[in-house]
C-alpha cells in the first residue's frame, strides 16, 4: 500500500514549528498551554472539546493526540463518540443553516 498523505510520526515534530518562526511559535505554544490548564473547565472537559473540534476540522494529528489524551484522562470510548457526534451535529447544522442564505438568494433572483 502507498504511504498515507499524513504521517503519524509528524505529530512528534510539531514542536519544530518554532524553528522557522521562533517568536510566533513560542507565543502559540504558550497560549496553547494556557488554554489547556485547569480553569472553569477541567482538563478532561477541554480534552473532549478538543477531540470533537479535531473531528470537525478534520485534523488526523489532533484526533490521534486527543484520543490518546482522553484515554490518559479516563475518558471512555462512549464519551469520545458522543463528543464526536456533538461536533458532527453542529457542523451539519452550520452547513444546513447556510441553506437559508441559498433560499433567500434563490427567491430574490427568481422573482
């Protein structure tokens, strides 16, 4: 089988983004670290959110990372799948609500 487009080993190279833009890369990682600290939401809750978003934005690296992170935080497969379905529902709803824009434009143009 041919090599996949996404190489799982690349996830381990993520930290190297600072090599080509040290200041911005460091600022990103500082921000990223702060976001996932305990706060009003637990790290566990944030991990579930990240997993759902990872599916919505279709990032295989993020899916791998937050599946692993979720397992480490005791998130069950049922909770993970429910989070994925919540993300999918929002994504499909967002697509469908844009149908109203299409309907409005159609009605305007077909008068």
